[in-house]
C-alpha cells in the first residue's frame, strides 16, 4: 500500500499540492530546443536544475541529452548570472560549436531578475557569439505553468527569431507540433508526405532522441528542424498548430510577424482528431485524401468495431498534459468508454471548455480539473470514492494502479519504467490502433487474471 494515506474523504485544500501532475518549465523548453538541428539547450541557473532537466529527458527517451548550464553559485544567486552566461557562451561556442544556443531561464534566474535578451546582446557586442551563430532566449520561470508552458515558450522564441518574409509565398505548410514523441513527429511527416504535401515541422525530435546505434557519437544528431527550414516558414501558405497549450502562442507570433495565417487543431490522437488534421491538410494543402490514408482510417474503425464489447462503458481515469488529454478523451468516448476523471497539472482556463467539447455531453458524470491544485492525490481520492476500470497517465500513475489494482496504460511524459513510447507513434490512424492495442491488452490481461475458471477463454 504505497499510497495508504490517501483517503476517499476530501478536505478543503488551498495551498497544498500533493503529487503534482506536471513537471517544471525548463524540461519542456529543453525538449523543444532539442527538436532544432544543431541546437544546444542552455539552462540559465544552477547545475542542479540543469541536471534535473537533462535526467528527466534522458530517463524518458533513454538517450543522452546534451545541455549546458550557467552553473550559478552563491555569488551569482545574489549578484546575478550575467558573468556566468557571458563566460558560458564563449566556452560553448569554442568547445562545442553549436549552430544555436537556446537559453532558458529557471526559477532562480527569474527571481533575481536576470534579463536574458540584455545579456545575450552584451555577449554579441563583446564578440562572444561568433558571426553566423545564434542565441535565443526564452523566459521559463517554473513557479508558473508547467513543462508544457516551457515547451510553448521555447517554441515561440524560435518563431520570434528565425522565420522571415521575402514577399514570395512558397508551396509549403508549417506544422507546429505540440509535445509528442519522436516517433509521433516522424509519423506526422509520413502523413504529410502521403498527402503529397511539403511541410516544415517545428520542432522535430525524430532522429534526435531516437537515433540508431551506429557506434559513432554525434553531439548534434542528424534530425531536427534546420535553420533554413525555420527561416522559410515566414513564406509558407499556412500554419497548422497542433495543441492549444503548446502551439497557440507560437502560431500567433508567426501570424503577427510574417502574416502567415494559422488554424488550431488538436494533436491528431484518435479517430476524430486525426480526421480533423487530415481535413486541415486537405483544405490548406488543396489536395485530396489518397486511398492509403483512407485505408489506414478504415483499419482503425475496424479495430474499434471489432473490440467494442471490451471497451464499451469502461470507466477511465486520465491524467497528464492538456494537449494529450483533450483528443485522447474524445477518442475514448468515441470508442464507447467513459472518461470519468481527467486531471492536468498544467493551468489554463481553456482546458475545461475544450474537454467539454471533446466529451460533447456523452459522460455527464465526468469530473475535470486542471491547474496547481489538480494533483494525483485528488485523482486518487476520486478513484477511491468510485472506482475505474482503467488508468491512463505517465509512470507516476503506477502507485495508484498498484494500490487500487487498476489496469494501467502508460501514456504521456515522463515514462520512466517502460520503453516503446518514443519508437511507436500514437498519433494518426496507426497511432490510434497502437493506443487501442495497449488499452485492450491491459483490460484483457485483467480479465484473464481474475475471471472464474469457467469463463477463462482461449479466444477472446
Ligand atoms: S522547479 Fe525551478 S528550481 Fe526546480 S529544477 Fe525546475 S527550474 Fe530548477
């Protein structure tokens, strides 16, 4: 009984979060920066912060994550980190030779008021940034928002810096990808290519955090959105922004800066959200949907239909990131399941309306909560009050799943105790089939493990 102190009775809490359903902003900023080719993330704060951000990503992706730090000491904590960042940038370009350094702030540097654009301007005027190299700043104080906010802030920083308008439009779409796995980013590109379109996907962590073992170490792997691609985004026809929380700010920035209109879509997780993504590609790319895409959709519909009796009416609790939860919840409801509890630690008033739209009145008993007070303790209390058949969330859910003996599907960030999430996509129609495979696997395992012998079936 790992969480034996969790009670079904709820007491009023105002300033206490227990087991938050989020992590800190710079983790997201670092992940986003790794999706740009030749970019070295830099954490402007203490070594401890940077070590945590790197290890959180390394443990999830099972890949080395390179990042630099301003290595604050007691002195810089009091007098400011300017000197550390100036020295740091000089050393980074001399030793590691990145194309871009993406600097994000931390709780400490934000609290003491370090002005990143001013310090970077000083570094440039003092010749510490070689010609042709780039340093971009993103403000990511971790006492507000979550890792999702950090991702959004870093994505906006890239968009503020690189895209340019030449006045001539090019036959290209921009896709601002929310926080998804490297395999998902690869899958987005595959879908775009099947539709016969050209697109710049920003960021793109495929071939960065899922690189093949070749025996040769590359400080900057082959993948990632390139600088010319980012620059060209200012001349694209249109931007499709995937995920309200991760990409709206960047899409708005790009529209204001380069007059590239954007449309918001959910991440294409599940049937309906993928349908909307395909429709957006068809509409803004002015193409028709090829048969191979229709066939993939048909296969997902076939699996949903074949397995409906195992899915129908199952009560599900979910926690994690809002851009995942909205389409995932809709997918579960589309499959006849009942997403009854949904919790996200990422704040944002738009979450509940988006969830209500996704559920469309199909689960009137659903409890939805997000923000600082929306923690896993609350989720556990709800589960204790009225149980669920399935729990979906990151690795931290395993304590609840074990204590309550609930089938558990790992989904989201971080996943620290399994592999596969970074190699197999969960976006698109194929991703929908994989999600169902995982869900059905744990539901059927529970039936096999607990049903009476008379009901123990070879064929299910
Ligand atoms: S929450 Fe703040 S202090 Fe803690 S690791 Fe993140 S940036 Fe550093």
